[in-house]
C-alpha cells in the first residue's frame, strides 16, 4: 500500500506541474494541507522527543545537564506566553523572540566569519596544484572586490593603478566564467540525480526509506 | 441634524432626478475569456465609454465600475476604472466548474464637496453614490486550461530523460554486476569512519541537514543512513542522529530500527539516539556543536541539504578531531565542506551513494541510465554552443540555430 500511495502521489505531483487547471491546483493545495496536518502530528512526536531527551539528561546528571533545565524552562515559558497572551507584535512572546532568540541566532551566525577565516588559512596553503589554483583565484576575487587595498599596498604608482583597474574585471571573469561553468556542471549532475532518485522512489525500486529491504535494502560489501 | 437631513434628502432627489433625466451609460459592452488566465477566473471586458457626461448639479462622476452577476443572481461590484477607460479585467471569479457571468459597466457619481460633507454629517443610510449602468451582456463563461504550453520544452526534456534512465535501467539490469562504477572516495571512507569510531569506542554522528522530508536531498540522506546504520549495527557502534524536523526524525527512527533488525541486532537499537532538537537553523547548529564537543564522536557525517550552518558544523567537527564525510547538493556550501571535511560527496554523488553502497543491480543499472542522460545533455550543450555561435552570422541557418537555442531558453 505505501508503494501504491507513493506512486500515485508522485505521478500526480509530476503531472500537476504541467496542468494549470483549477482541479489540479485544488488537489495540490489539498495535498499540501494534508502534509501540514501530518507534520503537525509529527510535531507532537518531536516535542515529546525533545522533552524526553533533556529530561533524561537532567535525571542522569549528564555533562552540561543544567543547560537542559534552561531548554525545558524556555520551552514551557514560550508555550505559556504564546498560548496565554498571543504571539502578535507587541506581546511578551514577540519581545522574547525579538530580544532573546534573534540575538542568539545572530551570535551563532556571526561565528561563521571566524570559521571562514580559520578554514581559509588552512585551505590556502599551496600544498598542491589544486590548492594553488584556489589560492590564486581567491586572491583575484578578494582584491577585485576591494581594489583600494592595492593602492594602499602599492601606492598610487603605475603598477598600483593598473592593478586597481584590472583586478575588478579579473574578479568578475573568475566569478562569471570558470565558477559558473563549474557550478552548472554540478547542477546538471544534481538535477539528473534528483530525477533518478525521484523515479526509483516513485516506481518502488528504492524502498529503504520505507524501512523495508527493497532495492536499496541489500547490505553492501 | 435636521438641517443635514434636509440637505441630504435634497441631494438624493437631485441625484436621482439628474441621472434619470439624462441617462448616459457605457455602451457596446463585450466580455470574453482572458486567454492568459490559466485557472479560468478572469474575464476581459471592453466597452465604449460615453463621449460626454451630463452636468448634474452637486454631483461628480468618479469612474466606471464593472458589474457582474451569475445568471439571475445578485449584482456584484468589480473593479472601478477611470472615466476614459474602455477595457478592464474582471478577476477573482469563481473557478471550476466555471459558472457563466453577465457583465455590465456603470458610470459612478458621487456628491461633490461641500454637499458631500453635509451628507456624511447626516449619517443617513442613503446611498452616497449613484450609478447609471449599461445593459448586461449575454452570459460568458471563463475557461481554465488543462495544459500550459509554455512548459512544453520542460515536459519533452523530462520525458526524454526519464525514458533514457528507465530504458537503460531495464536494458542493462541483467548484467549490472559488469557495470563499472568509479570509486567514490567519500563512500569508500564510510567503512573506515565506522571502523575508526568503533576502535575508539566513540559514537558516530549523522546530520541529515536542514531539509524537510519532502526535500529530495534529505531523502537521499535517509537512504544513506539506512546503509550506514546496517553497518553500524553490525559493528555495534552507537549512532547519534539529531534532527531538525520531526517528520524526518520519525522516518529516520524507522529506517534505523529496520536496519538494526536486518543486521540481526534489534536489541542494540536505541530510539533515544535519534531525536528532535529544534527547527531553528542556528539553534540546531548550536545544539549539534554542543553534542560534538561533549560526546566527541569518532566520525561525523553530514548528508543532505545545508545552508550557512555547513561551515560552523564542519569546523567544529574538525576541531574535535573526528573523521568527517559530507555530501550535499547545495553548490554554495560545497566549498566549505571540501575545506573542512576529509571527504565530500559533490552533488550527484550524494544521489549515487545508495546504489554505490548497496550494489543492488537495479540501482547500479540506473546509474548507467543517469550517465547516458548526462552524455545526451553534454551533446545538446555542444550543439547549443555551435547553434548560438551560428546565430551570430545571420541567414537561414542562423534562424534555425536561433530557434534551437530559443526552444531551450523559453
């Protein structure tokens, strides 16, 4: 039965893309609504998993268990203020979201700058031909984006001025020609992979996601 | 207040008398189905507006309003357009099964200042506007489309690729064992990663990205998890799977449970190791980073769809000294994974992983189908380059070349 449902739903979704008819749009929206309903049931599973995981951590006094108290208290606090006082702009729920959750998210995101720096230092060591090419391309792109750095380094000399004019064009070429060519190659491969994966799921060739043996079920070497 | 009522009554009478005395309405109203409307909810209306409008004391015309009704139904107001307009679209009609509508156009009048203020102050429920409308048209039915012809090129390409993939699959399935699959270092390293985690007595961490259960990259990640969990079960290595989507969590629990059962180790399955954290992107990253730093997994695997969190995860994992294998179809995140991980599955390799790991004849045969499709795409690309170049030179050949390129670009 799951395979039949998968086949029919997959076939419908593929056909629906080409059919702007109201029937297709209505059934499509209905299926999305059903997906949301199923997801809302799954949310109960998720919340139960979240609470159980943190409760077990507290109960067994695992490492950093006090943070689990913070997680559980925060969860119930948001539930109480959200359900009790609403979640429109101006409510306590919104205030907590704006002044606690958003800054915490921004803090995590800002770590990316430091991680990029550390990863770049490691990657740009010219230990192989590929790494050297990467380093050269990166230099072109970085100096092309901030060409005034050349004037600072070389002064307003003839070479400095020439590089100041040349680097932005070189940077654009690197970004628009070799980079886009590589990306499009990857995108072609990904698209074919997506089509092939969708086909084998729709046709029931791949069944391991259903928890059965099926095509992908065999244990490899 | 009485004074205002008198003024308002006078105005209403004036309006009625003025409009009735010199009725001027749009004429020659036509309605037809909008050809660009796919759903069948829009009518195109055209008419001839009156050349001159009569002077009605105290009243000003404010525009023309499209009116519509079902046959024998109540009149509803459509869009209000300027006085010189001669056409309008009537959107938002009831879709399938597309009832028929009668359409008319009216000139709408409104009291001019200061009489309008007097009317407002009277708080009467008298209509503050007057209208003179045309005759209703004969019933017109908008019709939706069953096929979008602008997508023909996509439909033909999709059918062609599906036919190639499936045709090749069934042509070579009997001799799939003979098909050569180039070694994929990232997948070859999966066994090493499990072995390393087992030797160190540490768990493995499997992160299936940010995508929901409908994301094809997440589905590919779940397929890989199934194979990985079978091997982990065989080695009795603990596998931790933090999820950011409850549906993905539920599916992955089922996949891992089945894998442990198939490996003959159902008792070793620990559902509490596959758990939901949060659907907040950076909250999820913070939690997974915490798990890495506390549990010190021997191997970290990142498979699926990733966004800005990719490098934060991979760099933190790198700091813990774990062997790291990543696979994603997000081309913007691939450089970060290549930088911070030991092995990276790039794009299509993520989707080939299931076939590679299982070596199931049908799946391996399908890889050959993908390669055939890729060959044809490359051939079309080369033809496209030649055609685009030829299109620059003019002449009949250039015209055909331009059509060829345009068909794909449409």
